């Protein structure tokens, strides 16, 4: 089974994702954030040249992007440590484990943890706004590109989910 099919299956079984449109946007985000691998990855460059890429003086860890959605910054690793019960602060590479990366992604996207914006703000009974949904993760960076991926996944899921 491919990494993409594994994610599709997880989303299909996940009651927190109530619509094909939301599932499609999650998949589009993962495609973009993992460079098309659909696997949790480390950020290219591991945060070099960015403030979150500096070693934390207390823990000795570096909180560059990891996972399906590139979790960054020590405060986010702390937040998800509390939410998930995995010590991401002292072992940030736990965010690379598929089940942990999945929970970070889903909890962050449905609850608006990353930016204050959540999936239901952009995909609900009244609207589907794939371009605006980029604000859930990262402002408007590559919003049109990711929206195109989402539409492709929506079409695929519509044909293949029952």
C-alpha cells in the first residue's frame, strides 16, 4: 500500500473529517508539505537561517519543521506534547512517526492550532474555499497551487469513496 493510500484510508475512517472537501484539502496540504512523498519528513535545510532553526539552550533540541505539516517552533512542540502525550519537546523527531504526525496534522487543522484558522472555516455546508484554506497552515504561501491539488483530490475521492 502506498503512503498516499494509507492516508486516504485513515481519513476515510476518521470521524473528525466529515467531508470529502476537508479530506481533499488535508491530502493537498500533505502533498505540498512533504514534497509529494506523503510521508512525514524533516524540513529541507532543517530550519537553517531561521529563528526556529536555532538550538534551544534549555533542551538542546532544534524545533525546525517535521511531519506531514512541518511543525515548527518550540511552543508548538510543547503544545502538542500536552495534547498528544508524546514528549515532542525532548524528542522532536517523534513528529516524524506517521501516527504522531497524523494526529498533529488533524488536531492542528480541525482546531485551528497552527494559525487560529481551521478546516471548517473554509470547508463547510455553505462553502469550499481551497485557496483561503492555506491560512490554516501558512498564510497564503502557494495557496493557488495547493488549491489545485485539493480539487484533484476532491475529484478522486468523489469517484472512489462510498
